[in-house]
C-alpha cells in the first residue's frame, strides 16, 4: 500500500455555542490509504461532517475552531498552510461532495461553468478548454447529451442529477482524495445505489481514495474497505469492513449491527439502533460518552475515558469491556 | 418574453388612464385660482381682458370632463399636451427640453448610489463586525438621517462663504459642453446618490450575509476559490436581486430628490419646471410633468423586472 495519503492525528474541533464550548471532534486519529474507500459511520451529530470539513479547513469560524491536531497530506500539515496553499489543495488535490445536492450548487451559474471552474482556476486552463473537459466529465457521470447541458442551470435537474454534477465537478482536477459527506442521504432510495455505484466505479478506475461519510450501514457493507465508527465526536472503533462485521468489539458498533436485519442488506437502512438519546456534546459525561446507553458498561466506564487501542494490527477500539462480553 | 413585455405595456394603459384622471382633477383643486393670479399680476395680456373673457380664452369655462377629454385626445392623437396658460408655448416643447436634464441627474444619482452602496455593502458583509463594518454602517445611518436638501444647501452656502466659491448658475446642456455640464451635475448627483445609497447599502450587506451562509458558497470555498472569486462570482449576483428591486421602489424618491436638487442648484429640469408651474397654477404643465414622470417610473420598473432574468436563471417571464 505504501504511505497513507492522508494522516489525521489528534484532530480536535470545538464550537463556541450559547451553552458553552463543545467539542464536536475530539482527538480523532486515522489514516486513509491511497485508493482505498474509508467509511465514517455514526449517528447524526457524532462529528462526521465536522471531521470532513476540518480536513479542508472549511469550519465556519467563528463559532468553530480547530483546537488541536495535524492533518498530513502529501507530507504537509494542512492545518499549518497559508491561505493560498490550502486553496491549492481544495478542489484540486482533495475534492468534496456535500449532502445537499439541492442547495450545494449555485443557482445562478450554469452547470458548465460550475463544473469547469476548478479546472480553470487550478490548472489555468482557458474557459473554452475547461468547458470541453467539463463536457467529458458530465458524460462520465452518465448524464446523456452532455454538450447541450453546459448551458443549463441547477434548477432544471433532479437531486440525483445534481449529485452527479457535483461528482463531475469533484473530478475536474483528478484529486487523489474525494470526501463525500452523506452524498445520498437526501436522495430517493432508488437513486442512492446508482450514485454510490458511480462514485465507487469512478474512484476505482482513477485510483482515487474515497472518504465516504454515511449513517447507512448497508452502504458501508457494500462499498467500504475500512470503517471508522464515531460516537459523540470520538472514534470508538476502526477496522477493515469485513472484520468489523464479523467481530465488532465496541458495544456501540454491536448495537449498530444488530439493528440491521441483513448485513449485506439493501441500502436505506438507517441507524436508529440503540435505546436512549445521542449524547449532548456540551454536556458529555466524564467517562465513555456511550456509557449511559451501554448495556455492557462497568463502573470504570462512567468516570474514565477509554483510549483507542489495538485489538489486532488492523483493528482498534476504545472500550474497557472485554470483547467476549460484548459479543 | 416578447409577449410578456407586450402584456406589461398593455397593462400600463388603464393605470395611466386613472393616474391621469386623478392628476387632472386634483391639480385643479389646488387652492388659489390661475385667473386671480393673472389678474392680480396686472399681466399685459390679462389687463386687456375681463375675467370672463380670460376664463373663456384659456378654455377653463368648459365642464371638467370636456377639458379632460380634449386634453387626453390631444395627447393621444397629436402628441399635444396643450399650451402653457402663461406663456403661449406648447407644453410638449417644455417637457422635451427639460426631460433630458432630469433624466441625466437621476441617472447620475443612481450610478453614484450603486457605486457607493454595493462595494461598501459587500465589504461590510465580508468583514462583518470589524471596525470597517461599523464605520460603513454608521455612515449609512448618517446618510439616512441627514436630509439631502440640507446637505445641498450647505454645499451651496458654505464654500461661497469660506472660499468665495459658488456653483455655476448658468446651466450648460450636456450637448453643448459635456465636461462643463458634468461639473455642474456631479455635486447634486453625489448628494442625491449618497442619500439614496444608505438603504441599498444596508440591503446589500444583509443579503450578502444571507447568501454567504448558503451551501453553495461552502461548495465554492471547497473548490479552492479565492475570496475575491467566491464573493464576486458566487455570492454577489445572488445577493443583488433584492437590491435591484429596491431601486425600482426608490425611483419615485429619486425623482422627488431630483426636484429638490434642481431647485437648490438651479438646474432647469422638470423639477424646476413643475415647481414654477405649481406657483403659477399652470395646469397643463403640472399634469404633463406628472404624466411623463408616471410613465418613466412604470417603464423603469418594467426594465427592472426584466433584469431579474439576467440575474436569476430561474425567473421565467409568462
Ligand atoms: N456551525 C456550527 N455551530 C455550532 N455547532 C456546530 C456547528 N456545526 C457542527 N456543530 C456541532 O458539531 C456536532 C457534530 O456535527 P456534525 O459533524 O455535523 O455531525 P454529523 O455526524 O451528523 O455530520 C453537532 O452536533 C453540533 O453540536
Ligand atoms: Mg453531517
């Protein structure tokens, strides 16, 4: 595999709110290898989007700030780059696809301009040539009649089509990493698989690494090489996808998996698995964030915070409880 | 699009009909009578005639509806707005001479307003809550609070007291000497324009702040664009749509302001024409000015509605 393309170390992102400062991502560390698909799973509010946005320094500030950590990409810490250098990464080396296709495209710019824009800005390609490249990309995401679509506007498209355009836009500069933040959550179930298949196929062909954020376990099973499970802003377990399914070690992951009827089931299965409410990030307990909802919790879980520790060379978990008890 | 414009123009007809009727009647209800005025001034033409002869000569002895009918008929069939009651000059001639001057002043003021409002509004939004933003916002409140007739008067009075400088009183038309003309027009245009810019500036700022929070702006950042491109290419166009609407709403204000500026700076536009006509109860001129201004405002609003299509591709004209 070689060196990982992205190394996140101790990433901590905080938000100032009227209820005090909360830690949306707490000391997260993980790698993404060249060409692999890493899924980040977790309930809504567990810090998945904030993790993704922090990598490209897109956290709105105020109220947010990246309080600690490193994001090493191509040997450089993205968190320390000056503005011009981070701009040179965004949309060029690392592209991002967002959850809301309906609102993530500019309503007053033509589709052609929006797809061609990163090529024009990063590669200094003249508009005419960039638009030609955009035509290729638009047919690549299987939108028929690409040439005549250049002059059309986002409002003329359905959500699924817009997400295809977002994908086309992300491919313009042949990035080595694409971060897709719940790219299908807002779409019809029937369209979801099409979009994910497309994304998977294109990243495979181009050898692009994919960070796929989702709260849909069916997606994880079908598309991911490796899985990172987040809870309350922390990574609680990470393992190769097969291994995670076979032998989950964190009670939260177990809860997630048992709530899914079939492991390789259809996409569309949402995570509303475990009794109780997701944690309030502004009022986290001193111990494990999951302890209040955990059936396996022991005394220690309530006042000591478990660290992410290896169970095997590829598998890590943050839990005090004996793995056998969890099963 | 063509049918849309045609329908909009057609819709102007009843509006203008009622507007003209109201203006025609109310003008004649202004207290004070043009005949008394003429007789009291011992005007040469008046002194020779008795009161009844004068009334008959001016056509004011006819019933109101007949006067209106003749007046409207003249405009519709011959482009004839009637004669001034005082000078025997066709009103249309006066209007044609004065209109370009007021249009020029209004246009210049509008340009000044936009040049001031949009950049400062944008700056205020992208540097929200900085010192620059506070200064810009205080400036706009000041512009709102200080009436332009006061600023205008100060500009006329103080420089002449301090430096013995005063604006040229003899008006030079644009066609005669553009540079000299612009020198005369720029001061009233700046005073009127900055006064108008206050509201547009605040609206630009508000809309920019709103647009900058949108998902597609985050997309633009994620593409690696510079702040300049994010603002200019992705945000501004979407933020300007309501600002353009505001310009349409402000048009009557602009014309009202132009009347005052013409008065202060002695610029022979329609404002000055109207004011003199009101003093003299010169009904045909008053109604003529109102009619022309009304048409101008309605056309301006049509142009503004059409310009939405350039800013927002979702707009369809049906
Ligand atoms: N702009 C913001 N202002 C304040 N808090 C925020 C903001 N964005 C995210 N957060 C906090 O971070 C938490 C995690 O959000 P997010 O990463 O979006 O969750 P998800 O896992 O659903 O993507 C949220 O519950 C919220 O408390
Ligand atoms: Mg999210």
